[in-house]
């Protein structure tokens, strides 16, 4: 049965002494509004309103959870509350500031500094459409991630992990400051054994250990995501999902295409952050910051002709294989082709 999404609060609704101006965004877990304080300051308010668990007719305030989903709803509510509580302890220019959080209408609200700008994802898409060789300049990438890492380091110092770092969760303000947002998946997991709450993951940005039941997370888990974000800032696209990489890792080939465009050192940093083995990655943000900020003279190693040819051949094989697989899916004739591909 399809059902409608719960309605957002209407403009001019009052919650916790704030006045809703309009909805800014809505995701699976809630709605973000622009609102005003009593003295007219702009704030952003995030309301816990999981679309798959509750209903709310337009004009109503209180979301109603389906009875059989009530325990899930409460669990999510607790974790949303944790997001606010954790964030409230942190004050850093690269981490979104939480001003207040409160319960009302049988749900939870988190009040944040209102940020003006756009997410890094939007910038990447715009840059990608320009079809230049580089998405961002190397110096831009280095300074952007240096600022993000300063914030992330403080998050880790508070024994928290973000666990959902991706370009959509990096906000770039109109005065060019990158800010980490959306700590919905954040957990005080460092040294914590309770594994009941496995966070959601975003393909391409989630480290391989996030797909495993019994793996332990650490700063290296967020660092994998940072590496993926840097990759997306160089190529315009997310990298292949970790599970696919475990089968056949095309990352080295994709990175070698960036040679001559970005410095060898930046390419090596991405490779280091995105190592499939957690132990082979930088183990702390500080390790990574040192390398990203190091003043090495930049070396650019161009691809040799034979490497270019090998890469083209590799792509041809991959493309052909993908086309054959697609054709099989479409025609449903997989069995008649007798199973495996010839290498
Ligand atoms: N503090 C804020 N100021 C302005 N806009 C915000 C703020 N926080 C979130 N947003 C907007 O809401 C969107 C979703 O917020 P986010 O925290 O990522 O929630 P989710 O992805 O879980 O829906 C962001 O991409 C951004 O456009
Ligand atoms: Mg988000």
C-alpha cells in the first residue's frame, strides 16, 4: 500500500518559541525548516519525522506512528536526540552549531545555526556539467578538506564518529566555509561494544567495514569517506561501492587516469584513505592532515603510452562485459549462454 508522506509544519507554526518560515529540505528521517527566534534571528530547525514510520495530515502538529512501528519510531527518536546531545558538546567552525534541542508535539526538534550556501554535492554537479578536465583545483581541494578535517578531528576527540560523510553532508557557505552537517548516524562508538545500532550507509562513501556485522569502526571509517569525497571532488562522481571493489578493484585504474591532472601526492592520499584494509589507512585525522597539508613540491607523472593503451583495453573489456550482462538481464537468456564468461 502506498501512503502519503507526513506533512511538514506549515509556515507561521510556532514550536518551542520559534516561528517556522518555510521548509528547506526533507529526507527520510525528518524535515529541516528555516525558522525565526523571538528576536527575529534566523535558525534552521530539524524535526524528527521518519517518513516510513509516521503519518501527519497537513495542518496537524503531532505525528502519529503506526502502532506496529512504535518501537522503531522510539528507537529513532532516541538516536535523533543523541545527535543533538552529541553535537551540542562540540563547538567548531567546521561543524554545524547546535543552539538548542527540545521535545514537543511528541517528537524532537534540533535548532541549528542557519547556514546559507549549498552542499558540496551541488557544487560538484555544477562543476561536472561544465565538463572541464578538473572538477576543482588541487589547492581548493587541499584547503577545503583541511578545514573539514579540523572539524572532524574535534568530533573524534569527543569520541564520536560521523559515519555518513559524503558531499551531500558537507555544506559550503556563501563565504566559502565548508561545514559538516547531518550527524544522524553519529555514534559514540569509539570503545563502545553495543553493536545493535548499525548506521545506514551511502554507497561509494561507506567503508567496507560498514557492511560487516562484527567489524569495528574507528576514525579510519570516517577517513575512508573523506577519501571518497576527495575522489568525487576530483572526478565529479562517487567511487565504486566498497563491496564491488572487494570483487574487482577498479580504483587504481580510475586514479591513474587522474595522473598529470592532479599531483601524484594527492592521488596517493586518496588511495591511502580508501584502502580496503582499515589498518592500511591513516589511523587518525592528524596523520592525514599532516600529509594533506605538507608542502611537498608537486610532482605530476604523466601516463606512458603503453599505460594509456592498457587502460583503454581494460575499459573495453569492462564495457563489453557490462553490455553482455545487461543484454542477458534484458533477454533473460543467461542460462542459454552457458554461465561464465571467457576471460
Ligand atoms: N543548519 C542548516 N542550515 C541551512 N540548511 C540546512 C541546515 N541543516 C540542514 N540543512 C539543509 O537540509 C538538508 C538536509 O539536512 P541533513 O542534516 O543532511 O538531513 P538529512 O540528510 O538526514 O535529511 C541539507 O542538505 C541542507 O540543504
Ligand atoms: Mg544529509
